[in-house]
């Protein structure tokens, strides 16, 4: 009898945890005033899904801009980046990632939250909550958290919302590292590999002070390579 | 002696046909006032390259938005789309595609040229020149040209530059089909699969009247599937 009740409870739980629909994702996009691109990509990701062999690159434009499976010559690697996405936006489309219980998730988020004038503490706290959510929803997935990338407002003047935000990014990264240590999550500090001696995004690997050119993606690849392969 | 001269000539030709550099691509981007994203993606594509097994999806935001290797579960399929790209922009970054002499190229371009107020004839003519260029540079590649997708300005009012352009798109598609027939290139008419009975992009597969939601990509996939597999 006990076993029967357990099975019924398990079935009910599974039914309640029914996957989100594309229509619901578009509704979230409209309600929260996310970009149309968010709705397009979130529904695509929901349509494609992922599975326990997948390695998911989860993040914003930096992740979106790459062709990951080519960069690593590994078809298991999936691009789950959306230009302009923020930490809450990633949380709002998490079902399509965590329901597949991928082998690994590489998270990179926070840059757009910085451009929205939030404090380092509040952004680090939001990132910590996202980390908790991912681990709760898919404990079997190995989670890697990447530091926020440096920016360059000296050689490039493209993103006014990022002016004077260099220290905010560095403060978040210090907190992110501590949070990852507390939670037992692997922290990958990509920042120093992309920064020049003054802490600016190296001007030879960007054309706008925020995003990477092809040669920048090669550096990022080399940093992630041991974690992809381990 | 004749053989020697032949070898020297071949080596000189190879040296002259040296691949474009990422620096040159960024210079083209600045000179032609393409978006920074164009520079980022064009240099990434140049860094990644492709080879004779590759199937290249070449185009603008519609191509860019997808994760092609996942949609077809085929790691040979490469995304060479750039948001906002125009026919000339594709021509300007063609080296990274044609130098690898891919097995197939699926071309989809012209929507952004339409938004720039060019005439149907001039856009079709530019597309014809791009088709010639691709065939000249890589005659061994099987080229597929896709019709421009329908738009929807009735249910969505997002893209003002596309207002009243429905007939221009239909006129281009008629010309494109003729051009492909003249040149012996396969024309894939995706348009009717995405349009409703009034010729508008089906409102249930878009959230902005121009781009596709996940369910729209499934329809597109089904149209391309026989050509991917043949």
C-alpha cells in the first residue's frame, strides 16, 4: 500500500511538473518586456530540448555569438545564449535546460544586469540564487560558473551604459568566486585571460569593447577546454 | 622544365589567393558601416572555417537565430547567419565559406535589403550576382537558394521599415525562381509553407512578424530536410 501511494505521488508530481509551453514562454516575454529575440530563442530552446549527454553554454550575447560545437569540434555542446539576457531572464527559461538534465552547464551572466545599474551585491546575490535554482532542479548536472568578462571603455565608446562599470564587474567576480566556494561549485575565472594590464578587455580581441572577435573566442576556448574535457 | 614552371605558377597563385584576415574583415566592417556584430561573426567564421563535408546555412537573422546542427541532429551543418546582414554583406564575408569548398550552401538573403527600400529588381539582380560569385568561387559546392520569407504587418507592427513591402518580397521571389532556373541552381520555395491564406507570416509561428518562434523553425526544417539529406 505504501509503495502504491508512493507511485501515485510520483506520477502526480511528474504531471504537475509538466514542461513549459512555447506559448507560455512568449507570454513571459511580453509580460516581463524581454526582447522579441528572447521569445524566439527561448521557444527554440524549448523545442530543441537537451539530454543527459548535453553540454550547455548558458548565457547572454557572449555565449550567443559563438558556434560552440564547431569551436570545440564536439556536437554535444549546445548554444543557449540570448543577446541581452539578464540573470532573471535565464531563470525564466531554465526549464528547457534543466529538464534535460545535461551533463554540464557553463553559466556566464551578469553583464547586462551591470548595464541596468544594479549594484555588485544585488547582482552577485541574484547569480547565487540562479546557481541554487540550477542545482536544485538538476543536481546530477556538473555546474561551472564563469567570471564576468572585462569591458573596454577606453579604446571603445560603444556602450554608454557600461561606462565606469569596470569596478562593479570586478566586485561581482570577487563575490561570485566566494559564492561558488561556499556552494561547492566550480568557478572559472575567464576575466584575467581577456584583460590587458589595466583591466580592460584586450583591444585586439574586440571591436566594441564588450563582445569578442574570432580570436577572442579562441582564448575563451582554451580557458574552458580542460573543463569541457574533464 | 614545363612541369617546374607549372608548379611555380601554382604556388604563386596559391600565395596570391591568401585568405582574408580578421583584421581586414574588421576594416571592411568599419568602412562599410556594417554592425559590430557583423565584425564579430565574420571574424568568428573566418577563424572557424569549414571543409568539404560542411553544410553551410548562409544568411541573415533568420539563419542566425537557429541552432542548425541540433535541429537536424547533424554536426556537419554550420550556422553562417548574421542578424541584419544584407546581400553585399554576405558577399564581403564569402571567403570564409567558399575557401572551404563545403558540400552544400543554403542561401537565404534579401529581407534586410527590402527594408533598405531597394527595388525588387535591384535586389534580385544583387542576389543573382551573389549566386554567380558563389558558383565561381566554389563550383563543386551544391548551392540551394531559398525564397525570402513572408512578413506579417497585420498582427505585428514591430518593423516599420517592412510596412507595405509584402509585394516587393513576392516580386523578388518570382525573379529569384527565374534566375535560379536560368543558372541551373536549386530554388527552394519556403515562403508558402510559412504564409497564411493572405500571404502573411503565420501569426502563430512568430512574435514580431519577421522572425520565427521554435515551432516556425520546425516547419522550415521539414521543408529543407529532403535537400539536407539528398
